């Protein structure tokens, strides 16, 4: 991923890496619920742990995004769509 301003290239690449990790984490959590019962006692605890992991990773994504100029965020979203074929969450 390329930033418009080379000063932000590192943050853009970190944002892309975290975004991929977040997408993979969501997919992994959804696969768990294909076989687990969310309403059992152990399922409830597992769901809480997953929610905390997702929230922590999303907050890291959001903090990086907040440090980027709006133009860089728009550029990131365009590149992300080209690479992955789906829309970015940020």
C-alpha cells in the first residue's frame, strides 16, 4: 500500500496489516459459532473473550486512522478495495 505522502507510508502499511488481522479474527470467530452454542455458560465466556479481542484490535485501527489526514484515509480505502475487493471498515 502506498501513501500519498511518504511520511505516512509506515502508518498506512500498519493500518493495512491490522485491518487484515481484524478481518481474519472476525472470520475465525464466526466459524467458532457454527459449531458452538453461544447461549451455554462456556459459550458466553468465549463470546466475551472474543468481543474483547475484537474491540481491542478495532481500537488500535481507529487510533491509527485518527492520526492520518482525511486524504490518506480516502486513498487507503481506494487501495483496499482494489486489493481485496471489499470495503474497508474504517
